[in-house]
C-alpha cells in the first residue's frame, strides 16, 4: 500500500508539474484539467485525461500559430504605418526625385488628399477676398494669392492670410494650446515634426533639422528644400506678406510657440526654427530683399528691395 501510495503521489506530482509548466506556457488558460474526473479515476484514466488535455492544448496552439501567421502581413503593415505614417505629402514628378534647380520649376503629382486641402484653402481665400480663379489645383491657389497681392496693401495681405489661418483652426484649440502646451524644447520639436507631416502639400519637400536655440541644440528646425509657393509665384512680396510674416505671427501669438521663418531667396529654400522669437520688422532681412528681376512679371529691377514688402 505504501509503495502504491508513493507511486500515486509521484504520478500526481508529475501531472502537477506538467500542468503548471503548460499553464505557464499557455498564459494560465490553455490547459485546464477536470479535477473531479482526475481525482476520482484510476491511474490509466488519469493518464488518458492528461493526454487528452495535452492534445487539446496542442490543437489550440496550432490554431493560434496559424492565426498568427495569417496576421503577420497585417503586423508588417502596421509597423510600416508607424515608421512612415500616411499624410498630406507632396509627390515630386521630377525624374530625379528631387526639386528642380534654381531657374527651373519643380513638377508635382498631387494626391487626392493634397488636392482636397488645396481646394479648401482656395475656398477660404475666395470667401474672405472675393477673388475667383478658373485655374485648378495648386495653380489656382497661386492665382488667387497673386490677385490678393495685386489688389491689397501689404498689411491687408497679411491680414487675409491670418483670417484664413484662423478659419482653419478652431478657437478652442488655440486657447487650449496656449494654456497647456509648455514652451519647452520638447514642445518645439513636436511642432517641427508636425509641420513636416502636415505642410508638404503647401511648401514642398521638407525635413526636420537640428538647430541651435538659446545656446542649446535641438531638433526643432524644419528645412524646406525649395518652397513650392515661392517657386510657383516667383514673388518676394507674396512670400513675405502672404506666408512668412502672417505665419510667424499666427503660430507665435495664437499657438504660443515662437517661430522664426528665414527664406533663402538664392535657392528658394526656407528654414523654420520653432522656439526662437522672430526678429522685428526693422531687423528682418527679408523685407530688404530685391525682386526676382528675371522671374517675377511685376518686378521692379531698379528698386533696392521688393516694393510689395513695404509696411
């Protein structure tokens, strides 16, 4: 009897060990033994119970492995989404895949989302200015902007862009941003990343870059490789009055995040630095920039600076 009891205890220990290991391996829910059937059965029946439980566990494991294999392509897609999230990103139609050299106009292939955003922006500009255009897509946007430049003073041009930006962003979001977003290095870097993600349909290819702000290096800069708006308009005044100055003012004062935009009129690139206060109008070199004499149809070659940037 003692030997028999010892054998039963040993068998019970083996079963418990196997069951514990299996339960641990299956996250505590894959192998469940019927305790009443096990305790009230003979040794052979116990073996059958354990074998049946193991068989069911293996069957469930095989099914779940099969499901995991089926889900693997979806997981890879989700990983790609996290690495390269979809967004309103412009697509260059240039054979080289890069923006065109100075003096040549880059070709773009706008997506349906790009065209939707462009149409919304043009619609807002038409609503606030009464200007209309027969052109479609980005060319229509530039055409309306040019008519605003030709018919309004620099101050009214800047006010028009500010109106459009206000209409695009709800006032409660601006209020919440000013209240809850701290003026920190991390916040500035988030603004830079968000700009790259959301603004390429408007300004063309851009990327985050490391800049120095108040003696500290941080990735809160955005390099626009060749501004699509400046390239399409070829007008210093439109760049300054309809983009640079009102955008600086809107983000700095309405979002509460300082930003300085520095266009490079030599190659039409532009650098945006979040976390850095913009210069005063008197110290801003962009207001002293001469016209594109060979590109702008309304250029004044003899003027020391573009007359359309006058305050």
